[in-house]
């Protein structure tokens, strides 16, 4: 491997180390905001480190055909150290500002949707519900008075109707018992 390729490799690995540091800070800011259970955090830690190793190996394959030597690790450590000394605090502050802005934007969009869409639809629903309830009240009141008038007009015939119903029920019971005897009765020999 030539000196130029080795320098490219160390430089690429330094950039990978700095990017891994940024990824680490990003990961911890987001997992700290979520307050996840320990087993989920453990699983996410493993995913983070496996993904970081995959990215580093992919860069290493692109730069020097995947040859692993000591300067590679030195370059990664140097890049991560420079990032943590110079840019970590500023980057974390930037991430918190971005999260704060996204929360504000989300709340603003929800408030606009609530004001322009949800509240008018709810108001329309309440108005329709009140109108339908009012109309149903009027209709049931009219039918209630109509039923009282019909009952008053037909009350002289009520006893006659009750007697007619009893007579019909008695005849039906007799008819039914005759059919049962005829269908299920014992045949005489």
C-alpha cells in the first residue's frame, strides 16, 4: 500500500471517527428524550455499534480494499477525540435547538389544523345533531298527541277488542291442540 493510500485511509478513518462521535451524541440525545426501558436501550446500543462498524468497514473497503492496520484505529480515535474536544457541545446544543424547533412546528401545525378544520367540523356536527334532535322531539310530540287522540276515540271499543282477542286466542289454542293430537298422537290399532 502506498503512502498516499495510507494517508487517505487515515484521513477517511478520522472523518469516520468524527462522524461516529456525532452519531453517538445524536443517539444519546434522542434516547435520552424518550426514556426507554433498559432492554430497548441495550438493543438500540447494539444496533448503533453494529451499524457504525458496518459504515466504517464500507468506507475502508472503498478507500483501501478493506485492509485493516494500526493507523486505521489511530485515525478513528484521533477523529473522535477531535470531535469530542472541539464540536461535541456545539453539536448537542444544535440538536436540542432543532428538536425544540420541530416541536414548536408540530404544535403550530396541530393548532392550525385544529382551528381551520377540526373545530368547524365539530361545530357543524353539533349543529346537525341539535337540529336532528329538535326535529325528532317535534315528531315524537306530534305522534304522542296523535296516539292520545286515537286512544281516546277508540276507548269505547277497547273492551270489545279485548274480548275479541281472548276469543281468538282460545280458538287458536284449541286448533293447535287438535293439530298436535293429529300429528303426534298414538294411532289406534
